[in-house]
């Protein structure tokens, strides 16, 4: 039993009847601002149903670029209506539910740990089709009807993000020549933005639930916004999300040609490889600055954990990736 069991049981009984019971509630992950819980729902004469509660206890999780869990749930539901593989949204919490900023979704079987997906024999068949399936999923995300999205969903195009991350970088007062070069190159080569669509914002290996047949669900929508659809296609190609399998440009598991073929097969626009290089470089720059943020947290003892230090040192990897992209080697 936890302090959440009673309010969660009330919510489930209102939805599934007075005999519904919450069992086996287990904390899965989460820090001070967000939590993820797994639990079982028992209803008489039905098999136990596995569900997930995602919550921000004090309804204040929307920090930085995160949009907040209630808004995230509405976007997931809109993506589901467009045919995107996502967990089913069971309930979006309101203040009277006493669960904070939260929603309940169905549990999806599969694996999210990138190194297992990229190396375990269990996922060998999945790897052969995953890039194509990711392309299909992204085309469906980008086709979500604008009127089905929250009216205050942020709009952020490539140069908007470059401005934001440059401001963060300048605040560190660091001399990083590669980042200076990357900023100049990104501004000089910035493409004209495309018409705005829903953008997942963090579509990559690690946020994809994969089973032996391939893509089971797209997870972690807290950075969703309106913007250029090429952002998502470029982000999954960032070398940091290949986890050592550099030759596979898409997430370490597939070829860009397959990603783009899946995207077009599901109704997306036809793109060439060079259409995504700028967005891949933007993604590498953003990740590099995120690494510096982690380093600063460690160096200033705001969060002196070894994890922050380990991620912080990866800024140099992002710099190598940026040099390769600037020199025309997107697969390196």
C-alpha cells in the first residue's frame, strides 16, 4: 500500500465499477518532479489488467520545455486517433482525483533499453524493419489534425531552438571553438521552415517501446510542440542515439532510406538524405549543450552525482559529431 493507492482506487472504481481494486503498485522511475508507477487493476470475472500511472505530485512538472502531463495525455490520444502506435490513455486526472498532474495509460509489453534492442538476438527481426516503422509512425504524428491539439501547444522551429540553446551556451561563458563553428554553420545553412505540424520532440532510440516484431509504442511526449517535421526525422539520426552502432544512421538499427520510405508510404512528404543533415546537426548541437548543462550541475554541486559528470563529459562526443556533419559525413 502507498499513499496513492486510495485515491487511485477511487478513480478506477469510478471508471470500472465499485468492485475494481488496485494491486501490486510499484514505483518504476521518476525524480522529485515526475513519477511513473505500475499497477494491476482487478475487476471481477476479468483478467488482471496492467496499467501505468504517470504523475507530477504538485501539478508543477512543466519546467523548461516540458508541456505537462495532462497536455501530454491529450496529445497521445490525438496521435492514437491518427494511427500512431501509442499506449492507450485510460484516464486523464483532474484536481479532484488527488493524484496531481497525472494520467493513467495501458502497459505496453516490450523493451526500451537501446543497447538490448540493438544487440540482443531477440530483436534481430525487429531491427530489420524498425527504421521503416519509425518512418510510418512519424508520418502519422505529423499528420495529426491541428484542431485536435491543445490550443496553447508551443510553436518552435529550428532557428527558435538554436536561439534558445545558444543563449544557454553563452550563459556558461565557456570557450568551445567547435560549438562556435557549429553555430556559425547552422545559421549560414538554415533551411526555410516547412508548414507547422505536431512534432514529438524526442523521437529516438530509448523512447520507443520495441518488441520482437518491431515498434510497439512511441513514448515520452513531454517535449511535443508544433514545428518543422524534419526535426523529428533528424533527431533520431543523431549519432548519440545510435549507442555505438555508428554505421546505422537511424537509431543504430536502420538505414535512412528505410526511414524515409516508411515516412512516404504512410503519407508523409518525400525527403532526400540531405534534407535532414541540418536538423541532425541542430540535434547534435542541442545534445552537446544538454551535456554542458549536466556538467554545470555537477561542477556547481547542484547535483554532484556521477551520472551528471558522465553525461557532461559527452559534450566532446557531440563536438566530434558536429565536425563530421559540417564536413559532409553524416554517417560517421
